[in-house]
């Protein structure tokens, strides 16, 4: 019986060893599955990170292309605006020089006419005085004729008394 007990104990020990081996094997396999899963997660994370890096690089290239296109358009717009400015400045300069020439000619003519009138007045003071007196009288008579009205009081005066 002792042999039986020993064999039973051995078999129990063997079962315990087998059970321990099985549990350690199971824990190793679950650990290996966990590490495989973590390796898979790492691979997936690395793949998504690489994809994001590629997209970022592509976006940077696109932004650089857009910046170049915008700078070219801005340069063209600046050249166009500069051309407009130059043509407007040329036209203004031409107009100014033309106006300046005309103004100097007009001033010269006014000067000569004023000088001739001044000489005429100095040579004939009585004629000038008579012409001024007649002009004043004609102006006075025209003013009186315009102001003559059938109504002795102006309408605006009645408006305040109503």
C-alpha cells in the first residue's frame, strides 16, 4: 500500500507538475499572444505613422507649390500695377506740362492786355471816368427794374405774421 500511496503521491505530484507545466505553458502562450498582439499593434501604429508622415510630406509639397504659384501671381500683379502707375505718371506729366504751357501763355496775354488797358486809361482819364459812370448808372437802373414788384411787401414777410 505504501507503494500505492507513493505512486498515488507521485502521480498526484506528476499531475501537479503537469498542471503547473500546462499553466506555465498557457501563460507563455498568452504572453506570446499578448506580445504578438502588441507587436501587431506596434506594426499597425508604425504603418499609420508612416502613412501620416507621407501625407504630411505630400501636403508640404502641395503648400510649397501653392506658395510658388501665389508668388508668381503676386509678381505679375506687381508688374501690371507698376505698368499702370508708369503710364498714369506719364499721362499726368504730359497733362501737367501742357497745362503749364497754356497757363503761362494765358498769363502772358493777360499781362499784355492789362498793360494796354492801363496805357489807354493813363492816356484818356476822362473817357475812362465817363465809361465807369455810365456803367454804374446802367447797373442801377437794371437793379431797380428787376426789384420793382406790384406787391409792396415781400412774401417772406407775410409768412411770419400769419
